[in-house]
């Protein structure tokens, strides 16, 4: 298994980011040249695969708004022929009016499920058609 990390920074126009490590694990179920997993990680690596860490993007506004997302492990090549990922992405948006928490769940199908805290039902996002549907 090989780990590859991309680090960068976002700055300018009131936008900044922290914890911007994004690590891809190369391996695969049928050969050693495929993206096996993607996760948000600590920006500083001291050897090996870095620990999972959320990333935050801040818009200084006005109004001040932050977006924090965490990818503990989005598995892309768990078995031969896998077309869609498996795993969760958690998202928190904080603004002056409210805080919104959501989870996007991928289950190796073309449909990702989005659950927003304090909102009844869920949303289905079709990864192929990019269509969003509300499910009460």
C-alpha cells in the first residue's frame, strides 16, 4: 500500500482553509496502481499514513461562514469492478443564522444518501445524472 498526500492552501478574497491534507491510498483489489481510498488527514506527515483530520474552509464574509468536512475513508477499490465508493463524508456549515450538520453516505451504488440533521427524511443524489431527490 502506498500513500500519496496532496497539500495546498486556499487564501484570498476572505477565504482561508486549515487542515487541508487529502490523502489517497494506492493499492487496489486487482493490481497495485489504483486509488484504493481517499481521506482528509492532518496536513503534517511524520511518516506512514497520517491520521484522519477534518478540513475547514472559512469565508471571512461578511457574513462569516465556515465549511468543515471530514472523510474518514472513502473506499474506491474494495473489490474488482467496483464503480462507486463506499464510506461517509460528514459536513458542518456554520453561518450567522444557523449551523447545519449533514452526512453523505456512499454504498457502492450510483446513489449517495444525504441526511441533514434536524431535517426529516433524506436526499438521494444520483452520481451519474447528478439529480438530487428528496425522500420524505
